[in-house]
């Protein structure tokens, strides 16, 4: 694998989300030669470096905050470090970082467990804007495999899973090639009836129509009706706009389903506030969100499933690169 080029860490996140900025601080700590980043470093990064330009005032403005723009920035960074404190408690010993000096410095740990490396992989998957496109595509492909193993851990052992994503190299042969054939095979596996014709999608359409993973619990008979879930994997900040791509309402015109089913969205983001609640519950629209903490916990009690993923060379490659951030 080619080196992962992290070339834009000098450009802070444009989002207003504290959890995104907490990720950014973690990336700075990973890439810095000192293996740490302080609260003061982060503040000075924006106050002293003119080459970064002005910060979007919408990011740090809050009607409930008073004081200068610098005061608001300081409070915002404090909130980011409180979010990091939550992560220490949520991810425990496998969190790749430690807060030292009374919570004012984030330091990368020397010894990283396999779960720590999984965390770093999810961190990278959540921040593809800082990674070159070639390696970004590799990460999104690997994220589907990680999500698939997590899905297997969530369902009982009697369940079956399908990797439906567009021509995924690890997919079963029945789920490669024309989308129309894949949908017909899916309907057959679910003991349902497909409603599509090849011309509905075109002979060269090998996509996935927004469906990445399927899990189902079969009965011993072939009668219609069983429990299953459709899943979408999304590494983009606009995941909420994709979450219904695999919903019952979207797929009901393609397959005649016997009953309603749930749909899940797997994202690499730690979509939490400092108390562990959803950062913004209203972005979740009738879907089951599986974020970084849920992915982590699905592996925590099934450590052997990490072996099914194989090594994450993208993580080792990333950790081998260091640069002085300041």
C-alpha cells in the first residue's frame, strides 16, 4: 500500500460539530513528533498562525456565550477536551490516547492493542478529507468489512449475512455483477419475490442502490417471512442524507416484502456529546445508527472477530509517518 498522505491537517474542520473537532485533535496528536497535543497548542494554532486565515465565526459563535471571539474559541476548545474525556471513559484501556496534565494535554499511548488500532482505523475513516483519494477508497472498502463483522457480532450465530455493496472484492459471486441479478438473488435468499426487470436498471449497472449489507435469521423451511435488516455504510459527514437509501420504503418497489424491516447505518464517527448521548438525535431518521462507540463495543466482547478482518495495514502505514505539527 502506498503511503497515506495527510497533507491538510493545517486546515481545521469546517463543521460546527464538537465531535469532529475532537477527532481533529486526535489526528494532531497522532501525527506530531512529540505524540501529543495540548489545549494551548490547539488554541495557539488559530490565534497565532495567520496562514490559516480567519476561522468561520459560525463555528465558534453561540448566542449564549459572551466575551470576545478568543473567549468563545477557548470555551469551544474546552468543550472539545471534555468530549475527549468522555471517550477515555467510553473506550477504556483501548482508547489510543491519555489525557495528562489535568486534562490539558492529549498524548498518544506507546502500546496499542488491536482494539486501539481499530479505533485509529475508524478515526481515519471518519476523516477522509485529510487522506488522498486512492487510500480513501481503500479505507471505505475496509470499513464495509469492519461493519460486516460488527453486524455478525450483533446478530445470533444462526444468522446469515450478505455483502451487497457494489462489486466488493470479498462479496460472494452471486453478489457481483449486474444490479438486477443481485436483487433477484437477494430476494431468493430472503424467500421473497423480486419486482424488477433487467431493463429497470440497465445492462451495465453494477451498483448497489444504496444497500451495503444484509443480515437475516432463516427458518428451516422456505416459506416467506423472516427477520432481516438492511444496512448502509457511510464515511461521509452527510451520512444522514443516505440513511434511508436502504429503508423499507425505498426498497419496497424492488422486492415484495412479507413484512416491514429495520435498517441500520454504520458510521465511523463518534457521534456523541460529552455525556454519551447522541450529538444531535434529530439527524437520525427512523434508522438504527451504529457509530464508533457501538462498533467498538460489538468487537469488545468478540475479540476473535478482529481476526476475520485481518490486519489493517492502513493504520500501521499511517502511524509510521510523523511530522512536526507546529
